[in-house]
C-alpha cells in the first residue's frame, strides 16, 4: 500500500509458511503515524492477531520482521531491524533488535516488514528478490544442520544462482540451537545477533532456517537536502561526544567492565557479589590492548563499537560487555581467551550468550548447594565448549540446560538464585547497586532486559552518578527512558545514539560543580518528570543539540515530530506491548526479581544495598496509568489511541 511519507517503502506482506502463499498486509498512513515502525509496528500487528490463547510453538504464532522509517536514509546507526513474536522463554509477546544489513536490504526489496505465519511443512529457507518469493528446501540445499557462518556462506552462493548473478543482499539465519528448539536460541544477520528471548527457537519450530533478501528499490526521503545536511551535523556531534566518539570506539561496551567493578555493579558468582577480584584479566582494556584487531560498525554507524578478535586464525566478532561479565566473573572464569572462543562458538551455534551464561551459573550454584548433582562448578571451565555443543543439540546435561534457569529452578529448587525476570535471564548489571536498573529489569516488557528496562545505570554510575540506592525519581526516569528508547528502536536506529542526550561536559568532568549539582538534584526531579510523562505533548519543541532524532525524523519522513510527540509515540508502543502481554496473563505478580536481589543486601553491613522493588513498582504503575495489578487502564489505552 503506497504512502505519502518519506522513509517508508509503503508495503508490508504476510507469508503463510504452511500454504506457501504471499499476500499484501494492510498498513495505512494512519498506522504509520501511530505505530511508526520497528518494535512498535510489530506490537500492533501482533495485537491485531493474538487473543491470548496462542503458544510460542504453534502455527498461530506469528513472526514480524520490521524496519524503521530512518533505515536507509543515511541517519547515524540506522541499519537496524526488529523481530517480534511470542517468546518460548516467557510465553508472551517479545522483540529482539538486530544490526547487520538485513533491514536495509529488506527495504531495497520494497518492503517495510514481513509477517510470517503457519509452519513450513519441510525444512525451508526463503529467497526474496523484489516481488519474487522463492521457498527452497533447506535439506536439499544442505543448509539444515549447519553452523551460522557456513549457513550464510552457502545461502549466499545459492541465492546468487537464483538471482542470476552477484549483488548486495541481507541475510538472517538460525544455527543448530534454533533447529533443536533451545529456548534461548538466537537469529543472526552476518555477525550481529537478534540474541534474546528465544526468537531463533520460533524460527526452528516453524522449520525456517533463514531468509536471504535483495532488491533494487530506491529510498525516498521527504526533504533530501535538509536530511543530508542534518545527518552530517549529527555524525559530527556523535564523533565529538565522549561516549560515542571516544569510549565506545576505543573500548566498545567491554569498557564498562571496569566502571561496573568500581561501582559494585559487576555481577559475580551468579550475582552473589558485585565485584570480581580478577576483573582486570577480562575487562575492556585488556581486550583492546592484547586481542582487538580492528573496530567494526553496522551500516551507517559512526560509533563502531564492535571488536574483532582472532579465534583459530580467523578474524571474528569479539565479545560484548554482557558476555565478558557473565562468562567471566559470573562463573568465576578469568581466562579471556576462553571467553573469545566461547563467544564465537555460541554465535556459531546460534545461542544467546547472556541466558546461556546465567543458566550455567545457576546450575553451578545448584550443584554447590546440593540441589542438583550435575558436575558443574564455579571456576571449572575446561569442558564448556563441549557443553555448549550439547546444549545446542540437546544431548545429556545439555538437554536440561537448554531450558534456561527459570524452568530448572522449578524442577530442582533454588528459585531465589535463578537470576531472571519473567523467564529471561538478567544482563550483567548487578542491580543492588543500581536500584533503578533493578526496577527496569522487573517491569521490562520482555523480561530481564537492561535496555527494555530503561538502562537507568547510565544515571546510577555509568555516566552520571546520582544516588544509586535511592528509590526517589527512579520510577519516573525509568518510564521516560523506556519511552525514548522505544521510539529510537522503532525508527530503526541503534540505542547508542541516545547517549548523546547527556551533555559531554557532565561526563568528562565528573567532579565539576555543575555535574555534582546535577547528580544531587536528580532524586528530587520526580514531580517534574511526572508532569512530562503525563503530559508530554506540552513539550512542543525540539532539543536539537542533544537530541537530533526529532528533526532527523521530520526531514526524512515529513511527519511532524516534536520532542513531546516523540515521547508519546514511545509511550504508546511500550504500553501496547504490555497490553498484548496482559492477554497472556501478565500482571504485577510477574514484575518480580529473585529474592537474592530484593531481600539479601549485597553488602551485609549496608541494608540499603538491595532493590526496594515494591515501593518503586507502585510509583511506576501510577506514572504509566496502569492499575495496581500492572495492567493499562481503559482510560490510558484510549488516551494513547490504542483503543478507540
């Protein structure tokens, strides 16, 4: 369906995998105005499809692969795409965001989104060229059973034969973990992963090995001259900013390991502690000095936060912070070379490193406490490569570990140290020294996700340093950050572009008078933020110096987008996600953390070093216009135009 707006291709298709048919899916300009693209678009499509009775592994489940309107417009770090579906880890709506080139080439094929329903009758992969949709046998073509890199290499050769020559293309693919329905299996595009919530297992259940896409459609923006000029300014700003122009390019996300250690936020021995004595052997500085080959970035990315390292004589993607933290101090491993290898092996198998590492840590502690005799122990790491293979192929002990920590704790006990929220294992940030991040983990729509949770650690010690233990203003900041990040993802951009929101001098002068004043004032800003969260449309302004996103959106799309409207669109998306999940039974009882984090102080001498979750939850629900059970009220749904 055509569109009057720039940035969109104007077409969404739904593919019935069972019948091998393709049809146009109606998506109007009114839908674009309310639900933008990416994750929010995916939530709306699933909202219109799901009743609450569907199961992740069923023909009724759908996969929505969606792009954002800034993808392909030249905006910084705008090569991302989103996968939405029902999660086999949590049982309700989820999304997983990814870099790589797939989103760009999906739009080159003339498509803003793909909707996949049904189930392939045999192992299948899709080859898409503009308006041609070819269903090919993954068995006959020798793809089923291959690891990720080999799958993509072979898929590329076969696709080029199908198209009659070489051309640019995007790919996404699952590995053996997805084929064998490991609950935390991922989908990869190149070396970039849609890693969390088990989206790869849904592909595997649907017998879909992967998709290769190309096309020759041109991108159109509303105002090409102003769009190009604005993006040039934005690139310069990001390159000058201390986070996006220095720390991330120099050390990547791995550079946070040392900061987290200093603040007591580095999850250690399955979140028993917040500091790891041997952190210097597995931190970003050591990775950069001894192992990094070159920095890499996604499409149109000026930040280039990815590392490349050598594994068995091959240059491959290096580990991010989460992998370093959870496969380092999380299991008491100080061998960085092992982490480099494990990171590559897990990617090749198509498995989420966060959930896998936390599940291992739970199993080690369950064995240590005599609950489950499994032979695993903290610091005992020589056989983990073989164990990862066993998980991916569901062999022996691996078949149990493939279930994740939540289900294992329900079987063997130890729920208090199974570190997850809603079935999704937490990231490496220990929330007892960052209680706002703890709230975010608990209320996050997709479970224990640091990003969907609002990433309040940026205020609590990893950017600014407001009081990390106070609950004051944390609920309101959590809502605001969640809504902003929701919208950034919906437009097709990397969330790292939001780092520019913090003026550089606050970060480079942590002991300056202005920075100290800002840090001291933040806990007292809850009332002001509540006004913003309740009435964002009052902010009928742009804040172009620190938040260029709104002007970039207007120049590319031609849709009015003030800062307040940007927040409101994010709020609509976040609440829509929650609304769909309530159909599957999600309520306040699910917005929890394990008792280790809420009841046991990290420091026995400091009773405040725990997450005061219940008090913050009540404030958060009031801010969002959800009832005391954590469900969006009818008034809120109508205000946000989710219901008419």
